[in-house]
C-alpha cells in the first residue's frame, strides 16, 4: 500500500483531499505545517495557526489517520519572508504563494515526508496531473488546470519540477468547490463550512501593508499624477529592422521623472505600493480614481494616472532572464531563435491571454496579442498549452 503524507492546513480542501486518499486505499499521514512565529514581527492579536492546527487535528482524528505538526518557521523566514522584504524594498512585487509552493511545500515539506517513508505528498490544490511515456520509455509528467475554472490553482504551482510532480497527488483537482464542501458535510468534517483563508500563505489573516510596515520603515515621499497625454509611453515608435529590437522596445519599463506630472499628495513609502494599485493613495478630487502606474523606490516617488485605461498601466511585452526561466515540460524548452504560441497569465485568476514566446540569448520575451494591465516586476508569468501549464518565469 502506497504511503501518502498530506499537508493538512485546517481548511476544507485539504480535509477532503485526505478523506479521498483514505477512500482510495492509501496509507495516509496528516502533517500540519507551522510556518510562522517571529515575535519581532507581530502579526495580529488572533493566532490563526493555532485554530487551524486544531481543526486539522480534529479532521485527522475523525478520519482515523496519524497526525503531527512540523515547525518550518525557520525555513519560511529564510526562504520566503526575507526574500519578500528584500523584493519590496527594491520596488518589486513577489508572489509569496508561488514561492511557498516551490520552496516549502514541495521542497522542505516533501523532504520531511520522504524521510517518513512517503511514496507521495498530497495537497488540497485545485489542479491535476497526468503523465505519458516518451519514445525512450521515460515518464513525463504534466501539470493541468483544475476542473473548477473559478478555483484553478495551477498558476501557484508554476515553478514545480518534473521530480516534484512525480511524487505529488492532487486528490480534489477533478472536483468543484461546491462538490468538495458537500463531501465534507456528508462526512461530518469540522471544516465543511469553514471560510477560505485570505491572508498570506504563511502569516494567516494579516494584510500585506501592515506586515511590510513591521520591517520596511515609513519614508515620506510625493505622489505625482501623470496625464494620459504625457509621459515616456508617448515617445515616437522607431522603425525596427529586427524582431528582437521591437520586443526589447515594447518590454521596456517606462522611466518617469517628477517633471512628467504634478504633485497631488504624499505617501509613507514607495516600497509599500505596487503597480495597478488603487487603494491606499488617499488622494481625492480627481475625475477618475488614481492608479499606481510606476514606483521609484530610489527617489521614493509614486507615479499615478487617472482611470483604468491610462496608457501608463499597459504594456504588451515582458522579459524573463535565463536565471528566472523555468520549464515544467523540459522537453518543450525553447532554444535560442525559436518561438511558441501559448496562452499566458501574469496573475492568479487572470483569464488566459494569447501570447508568443521568443527565446533570445539572455532570456525569453513573452509578447501578448493585447496589451496587459500592470505587468509587475517580481511577479510570475505562466504559460499554457491548452489546459497544461508548461513553463513560467519571474518578470524582470
């Protein structure tokens, strides 16, 4: 009988995943990951991980499976939290959930599971996997979108490797969220009606600005509003002789100066803001809401524009360096000079967009058919062939 270690988070998805594995005849062990207890960064009065670990323990008891808690907070601090502070300080926007899966759940946690004798690790993610044998008899694994379009979480797993996928099970990938809740209710699992957690994956129910303010100190600066008919995106488009020159031009991040607009307010630190953000600017009196179109953390200036259609929000092309380029399907990896038509997204839940990949010497361009709003450095772009996620990279 194959042994499976499942990450029990205290939520309904992992609870039902554990139930299904047991029904399928696996030898199941439940592990709760304690990911955070740093007193130098106070989180909130409530301590959600205690409540969550208690719920996970009750579910394990109900299912009759062994249960234990593993403390991964040291690894979290090093690999996720410190990285996040560092990225925000540089004016970039990391995705903690993608990192959490790559660095913790499918690395540190997986190694612990294997030490416990597990054949597989399982999670409550809404995604699927399958595999095929190539001509040489080698098995290749595919990461597929979850059946529930509203809940598909394949994007969060865009950095997994063939090795990690080979040892992973996604028991609820073929189900919709209402079906998962129904199974939980039918089997009297305490988590059946529990709300989905909205906090950062490693800190529970805390808002990101409050979290960042613990370590990144406030620093007063100005908010500049740039008119839609001004700014660097109004520059003349040159004639291109080479495709690579055109891609480089369109992927270029606009560089603003205070002369491009007028000062309309003050902020407490450019590193607290991200492109596309509307909340937290506290500037009134504009015809349309202001959106962040760029941040300059060195000069500590936030550039904004009025309305969702402001040209400063949009770019057609992005670039991923070779260091940050990752192929789940290594057999499909592009060589220099090659191109591939794909569907891509730059954030979770974004509908897939038509794009073309162009591999060049130092990295990969992702050129969208239509301009994309708020292409943000530090975020992940993921590309798909049909419902299969084949690769991803960090936007530079």
